[in-house]
């Protein structure tokens, strides 16, 4: 004796947020039922395990049918099959495109290719995120990437419009797409302490200031690539370290400004040239795609780690970077103010964001 | 004459990829109507083609317009091979043919393929230019409005209710044609879909013609059904109630005026006055008419059935009188009196006084007698068609080789059943049957036809002519015999002559017995009405209608279900049919017992919306009775349930019994609490039935006694009132008790009912959720006992309900309304249960701010449209159609004579073995009664008008939340809470087939059906939206036939849905306007006192 067929269809599609989350998280129906039982929904509603199983199956089926539409969220609004209130639609989309920071950290900057997808079981094992969920998230990244890759105009806005995502989520996706496109290295051991949100913040900075779109949002080209011209110009900053006078001058200006204001003054003074060289070298090399990939690792190795070993606080860091940036403008022979500002603005906020344990 | 149909194909979207190479589609569209086909250009390489075609014009007869759907086919152009079909859209253009409905169809409609489901959408524009047709002999009936709604539609007022219309058409089922062996499943499915479209169109047109003939302009309570009889064909049949409706445009001050004046007029007018309008019907013509009717069905058959039922029931004078009507008239009937009665019945046969409505304009329904039902088991040998002449282009089956000697037709089958229903109604002293419906259950070649309704007495006000007229005239005759003999009879006579325009108290009048208490057709316990104390009421009342809006009830109602499963042996042909007909009475009897027990267990005394479904399978019969129980204030409180053991042997046994008794008593107490049933204490005034001669009563008893009856008879004497005793020695009874106690209560915050709205709840919010749920259960072990099966079946239903409650928990507090269960046995060992219902939230605080609201007066009419209901243009036509049934002893003797007269004509192959009616069951059980009363007294009740402004307070209580435009609401109810229906756009009647050969890939049977039902909903919504509507009311899924073959990875499903497309607006600015007329009409209503 068994229930052979069991369906429930509402004119307004009924979707339980909790079950949806379980489905997204890759729970099997049976596991989901267990979780729900533990959650106490049974006592609440005088239901039995059978009822719960039936409901869960039903919802899972609904979600599976909806999934096709969720791949093109714009369709969800004008499809006829399911009558879903707009707020529900938004919830479905938002949760479908939500991702685990742990997971995204693993694939951030990797090529969104079949090869990467094959390795997802490792990622799943490592992060504890179920494989099913990993695949969904990965596919989401890839789908968004494919769509916006071809589009003109501001990246975040494109994502928001095509995938109807809320602002924050759209920004995160922009970061993911940006990282994937530029293949930034994020997986090195030294970078592991950085969270996705750190990178997302940095990506936002880069997108807003270093891409072509940052200069002119109406530009033909898009937000995904860094502004080549700007990268070219960055080479000119090298003068700050190659010209010894300029370097000394810069150092003394910074030291003057910081004297007595920071507890790590001595370390700073001793290390100034190394730090400055580090930052300027990163700038100068960015024209090479390979070095773009190493941007974050370079920042950490060349700047963050030395400071950390000298026990700088973030306040120290902030002070230093502020004066370091500003002082350059006072240098007589330094002409590249615009490029410097554009460069250091991003560097400063990135470093400040990245400077933690 | 002709009309011009115009269609324009605008665009497509979300088309499937048809060309793998390019991932695109080269789509074009064929537009077909009748035999004319147009094509659009090919729109190359796009999934979102913009055809923007010219207007395709079809010049056609309006007859075709009514019958044919517009057929739109989307194809993928292929240069080298045949074009691939993407899918189709059938558009029913009927709504465009009526000036008051939709004017244009415009919107995105899903493109449907029977194999792939929905494949994108197409945007079309369809219009119709109709030229006026003055031809009297036309075959079309354009302009007749159809409503599925079983009450007078919200924005109309009934000028006249003409009565019952029915029609059926038959055809060969394409699925069973020889050609099906060589064509693709898709072609076969499409042939079927198209055929059914055609047949429903034709059916509707024919019914429309009948309506026009009767002088009506609309069909209300239109119920269309399909019988898939397999090899023997396909029957599409429909019933409805013809009406003359008038759209309510402005505040109808005239109505108020008229209603005020009518009572006096009605009272004054002499009874016989009504003969004037009735002339053409009542005098000359009836005889020829009758002859016609009769020619189409075999009299002998009715006999065989009668004889089978008559051994259990003896005393139903009218029934026998009726049933034998035509045939006896022809064959025998030496007695003059008999002859006369036959003539009468023949006259009445001219038409059926049936009404498919379940709720009525105020004052229309006077008394309710009780449920009448009839069933008949038939063998589906062949379809022989209809005397009604089928002139359509598709060909009928020709089976004459077989049937030459037996003009059996589906029409005759139904005719027979309807006759029986009519006679049952008459037995209850009623001249009409309301809440009438018909259904079938088919298994292989056996078909059970069922009909049921509620015997009632209606006010003649909305019926100027027709059967009631005749009947009234005739029914007066018996009065002549009886007057003077007894006082009560005399009373009746006078009440009849006054007409029933005499005032019936609104809150309880319908409960008063319509039959003569001295000649109750079954033993009953009568008491004086607990509300008005003037008329007699039964102790229990069963009906198939909705609770009248003005009925006085105590507490809340609840869904009550009786479920039963009976095994039967596998058999073929006649043997099978006989076995089934033998089982049916027991099935009904037990269902009835269960209903009674459960009703009492809930401390209630009346059932509304009773629907009994009997489903037949190869090895079992399923019975499911659903109804909404309430406590009618006018009726006496139900007695408790007592358990008795036949063999009070040992102590443990006694203990056991007393434990059970305690449990039951506890449950009753709990239920009373739960449903807030605390009737005002009334001085116990046991009137009992004042039937003077106990002799007669006991005679009735014995005549059909079965062992169990003795028991009930006993209790009657020993318990107080109608204490109900269950014998637990009896295994059945043990089971009953189990069933009683295992029904789990609805969870906190939930109520459920199968009527339109929940008695006792009014303040609905606008949150509604319509749903369909289907379950199929497989019985794996073949050797199950009846008890085992019962339990499984009962659990299946209970679990389904529990699941529904769980699903809808977010809507609490809420009520599941119109819970409509359908059971089927799709194949051996499978039980299918489908439920469609609507969940509606309500505000917890039941605010009855209006001081005039009398204590227990609960208004069930939650909705707005009260006003329209009351604004009837009253027909001042004071005929009284009191049927005074049978009564006299003479009647009884006639009964006696009948069975013998019939016996010889018993006939065979039709297996007309008719399961006996409810009445019969009722008589088996001593304690089940229902009725109304003929004896209504004067106009005193005027003094208890409806509280004015109650609706106003209801309205203000309601909260309205905004809706978004694109949403299409669906509900099985006739209204939308918190909103006002401003326009009916036409009937939605759609039939879909879905088939798959990749069942596993589509998620198994559940996945397959889930998406199909979702698709059906989507298509209904899209068509409603294209008509310009934003809701479907009176939605129902009438058919859901599911077949699977998991081994072959295949499944097929057929779904038929219907409803009324409407435009509603949220009540808000309407509010101010509507309050005004409401109070006036209320006043008038009070004055009228109906």
C-alpha cells in the first residue's frame, strides 16, 4: 500500500521559505523532512511526518519546475505557468542567486569553466557546502558572467536589470564576474585570511575607478576590463622610486607629517623605501595581465605583510597611506597627479580593507 | 445568419527551440475556423516572433460560431521536411457572441501541445461582428448567457426562472477509432480535444435554443459533463436552469416598490387565477406532448427498476404513481382514479421541475423536504442516439445491428432517473427539486448514473408558467378528497388556497415540513419549530443546497464526510451490473448511517451541500458522501449516541462499552465547544410527531424492516427524543464507532465546509487561495476485507485533509470552502481522490456590531451582493403550487396495487436495477427525517425582518488589500470576498489532454500531473485575462482522468474545467453607493416577509 501520486497545485503557487532554503542547500527530501521535524513545525501545526513528507516533496517539485525560470529571472515575471506574487518572485530570485561566502571564496578568480566545475566535489568537501548547492552557485556565476560579458554599460546595473537582483547582491555578482574575468589570484595561502567581502569591496573599488566605465559610463566598452590606458600610464609612476631624490623627498615629507602621530614611526621610517617600492612596482607592472592576476598577492606580500610584522594598526595604516598619497602631490618633479590619485585611491581603500587578521 | 470572425496574430514569445543547429525557430501560424485556414508569414530565426499579421476574416454562420472553436496552430517552418507543430491554442469565441459579455479577446495565450505541454505564448486579437438574426427558425442561440454559478449571478436580477434544461450529444471517441492505431498519440489527442470542443459548443447551442424557446435569456447553474464510455463512445451532457435575467445597472428603486406591493396582491388573488398564464400548458396540448416524451424511452425498463426497489419500500405512493406514469397509462390502469393520476403525472412529465441552483433569491425557497436521489446501473453496450436528432457534421455511431429491438438511449436513461427523482420529491410533498445534479461513474462497460437534489417547495413568484403550474392544479385534486376528513388536511387546503405567498418566517420557514404530517412518507419525529413555534419541523434535515442566506443557525458548521469501500467480485457484463446494483443500497445505507452518526457526534442537526459519489471499479465500490453540518436553530437539538451491547455478558465487556460511551460523550461535548453550538435553552416540549395512529407508523417500519431497524425502533421508545443506539455486537457498528472516533478534528484556526461559505463565519478578508490536490493510492495486497479497505480509504481522505491544513497554515484563521472531493478507481487496486477547494482567511474577531443582530442569528451570506439578491422584480403571479402528495388512504392502496401490475414487464438487459433512493434509506432508519411544512401560518413573521444594515457592518469589517493587475483569481465559489463582480464575461469550459512517453524524465507520475494541473490553471487564467477578466468564479474541475503505464514510461491525463470569467472590483468606492439600496431592500424584504 503506497501513495502512488500526490500533488497539490495552488492558483497562487505556495512556497515555503524554509523548504526553499533547504532545497537550495541541496538537502534531499528525506533530509529536509528531518530538518523540518527538528524545527518543530509539526507541533506547531498538528501535522504528522507523512504530511511533512508530502508537503516537502510537493514543494521540491514546484521548485524544480521553477528552476528553469529562475535561470532567466526576467521570465519569471511574465511567465504564465505559476502565479507568484511579486514579493515572492523577488524572494525566489534573491535566494536562488544567493551564495555561500565560503564557496565563492574557493572559486573566486578562477576560470568559470567545465574544468572548475569538475573540481566542485573537492570544493564541496572542503567547504561543507553540498555539491548540489555548489553546482547551483557555480552555474549562477557562470550564467551571470556569460550574460554580462557581452553587454555594454555599467556592470552592476546590467546584472541588476538582467537578473532582477537586489543592489548588494548585484554588486557581489559584479565582483565575482570581475574577478573571474581578470582571473585575480585569490587562492594562495597568504590570501586565505581574506573573506569574499574583502575581495568584493576591492572589486567594487577597481570597477568604480580603474575600468573604462569608471571614466565614462557611456563608453562603448564595459566595466569588466581594466582601463588599458590607465594601466599604461601607471608605468610613469615608477619615477617615484627610480628617481632617488624624489624617493627621499617623498619619504621626508611623509615622515615629517607622521612624526609623533604614530607608535610605529620608526618601523615606518625604516621601511618606507621598501613599502613605496612595493606599491609603485605593483602599479608599474599592472599592464601585464599576469601581474594583474597577482595584484592581491602582491599587495599582501609587498605591503601588508611587512606592516603587519611591524605591528601597524589600521590607524597607522590609514595615516601612512593618506600622507603617502598626499605628499606625492607636493613633490616638485612629480607630474602624474591624476594617475597617482586614481591609483592610490583604490590602493588605499583596498589595503585598509585587507589589513586585518 | 452570419457573423464575421476576425483574428489577428500579433506576436509570440518564449517559443521552444525547434532548430538545434541555430538554437532558434522559424515560426509561423495557421489560423483555422471551420474549414477555412489562413497562414501568417514565417518569422525567421526568433524565439520571440513579431508576426503582426493582417486581420484574418472568416464569414460564417452563427451556428458555427457557437459550435466551433478558433484553432490557432503555431508551426516551425522547415524548408526540406514537413513543418513541425509547436502547439495549438483553441479559443472559444462564445463569450464574444453575447453583447453583455466580452467584446474582444486579446492577450497572451499559452501555446499548448498534448505531448510537451505549454510551449511559449502567442498574442492574438479576436473579434466578432454579428449581424442581427431575425429568423425564427434559426439553429443558433447566440446571446443566451451561460453561467456555471449555481445562484443568480451577482450583477443580475432574476425576472423569471423558467426551469430545467438538459441536453446531451454523443459521438464516437476518436481514441477508439480504428484510425487511432496508425496515427500518432498527438494526432489522436488533438482529435479528441477538438471533438469535445465541438460537442460542447453544440451542446451549449442546443441548450440555448431550448432556453430561447422557453422565453429565457440565460442558463444558470450550467453543468456540463463528459462520459468517456470507451468503446461505446463519448457522451457530452449538460443540465442547467433557464432564467430570464436582467442586468442591474442602477439603483433599482422600482424593485423595491414592487416588492412592497406584491404581498397584498398575492394574498388577494384567487388561487385559480394562475390558470390564466398556465393555459397553453395545462389544458389541451399535454397529451400529445407526453406521447412524444414517452416514445423515447422504454416503459418496461422503468418497471424492472421499480420492482426491484419496491420490495424494500412499499409505501411511497407518489413514487410509484410517478414511476409508472406513462407506461401504466398505456398498458393497464383500469382504475379510473389511477388513470387520472397517471394523466396528471404525464402532464408533469412534460418537464422536470428541477433547478440546478443551490442558493436562491430571497423568498424563492419556501420549504425544504429533504434529499432525493436515484441511481441506476446500466450496461454500456452501445450508443444509440438520441431522438433529439444529431445533425452535426461528425458522424454518429451506427449500432443498429445490435439494437434494433431495444431503443435504449442515454436520453432515456436519464429520463428514467429524472422521473424517479421527481416522484421522490412528490413523496415528500414537494413540487420541485433544487440543488439538482447528475453524475456518472464508469468502469469498463458498467455505468452508474446518479442524480440527486433536494425536494422543495418554491414560491411561484419567479415562475409564471411551467410544470409547477400544472402540478399545482393537479395536486389540488387530492385535496378535494381529503378535505374535511381531518383538520390538518383542512389547514393544508386553506394554506394552499391562500397560495404560499403567505408569509414564511425567513430564518426557519424553509425547515418547516412540506408534507402532510399525517401521511409522512417515512417515520419521523416532528416538533414545533424552535424558532417560530408555529409549524412542524423534522429532527434532522439533509439537503443538497447551500444554507439559505437568512437561515438561523447556531454556532459554526463543519465538513462531514462518510466514506465507504466495498469489495466486489470481478465479473462481466450482466452479472457485474447485477452485483453492483445489489451492493448499491447497502452502500447508500451505510453512508447514510455514517453521516448521521458523525452529524450527531458534532452535535448538529442538518446537512447542507450533501453530495454522494459512488464510484465503481472492477473489484470494489467506493462511496463518498460529503456535506456541511450545521445546527439549525429551528430544529431540535440532536440526541446523543448510545452504545449498547446485545449480549451484556461479562463485566469487562460492559466496561468496554461504557468506556466507548464516555469517549463519545466527550467528543460530542468537545465538538459542541469547538463549533460554538450552544443553543438557547428551550423549554423541553416534546411534541413528538403528533401522528395519532401509532399503528400506521409501525406498519411503515415493518414493511421494510431489516434487522437493524428493530434496534432503532427500540431506541426511539427508550431514549429521550432520538437517542441513537449503536449495537456494537455488530461488526459494522464497531466500525462505525471507530470511524466516528478516528476522524481527527480540524487543527486550530481551520474550518472546513463543502458549501459556498462557512455557516457562522462572515468577515472574510480578501485573501483567497484556490487549489487542486490529487492523490492516487495503490492497494498492494489484493485480499483486503471491507473493513481494511474502509480504513485505507478513510485514512486517505483524512490524510489528504491534514495535508491541506498543513499547506495552508499560513492563512490561519481560515476556512476551506467548497471542498469538493471526487473519487475514482482508475484501475484495479488504485484509488484516486481529487480535491478542489478554496481557502479563505477571515478576521478573527467576529464583529457583529449591529445591535439588531439577534443572538443566534448568524448570517451566512458573507458577501456583498445581498442587495442584488433582494432586488427582484417580483412576478405578481400568485399561483400556489403546493403539492399535496398522495395523502389519502387511496394513495396507499394504489401503491399496493402497483408492484404486481409491474412485475410482468420486468425486463432484462438494461439492468435498470435502480438503487433505491434516499427516501428509501431514510425509511430504513427511523430517525432520519427532513422536511418543511406546508402549514405555514399567517403573516406574523413580518415582525421579524432581517436586521437592516447587517451587510453594511459586514462590509465595513472587511479589510481589503490591494491586488496587482495581472493576477487572475480563481475560486470555486460564486463570489470573491471583499470585491464586487461587475461583469460576467462568459463561460470558461476547457478540455485538455496531456500525454507523455517520458514519464520518469518528467518527474514520475506526480511530476507529470503537477505540471499538467499547473498548465491547466495557467491556460484558464490566460483565457480569462484575454477576455479582459481578472477572476474565474464557480470554477470546478469536473474531470481528471489519469492513466499510467510506468513500465512503458507513459502516462495520460484528461482534465475538464469550467467556470465563469468575471471582472471584479475591490469594494471601496462602491461601498457608499451600495449601502443605500440595501437598507431599502431589506425593509421591503421584511415587509414581504418571505
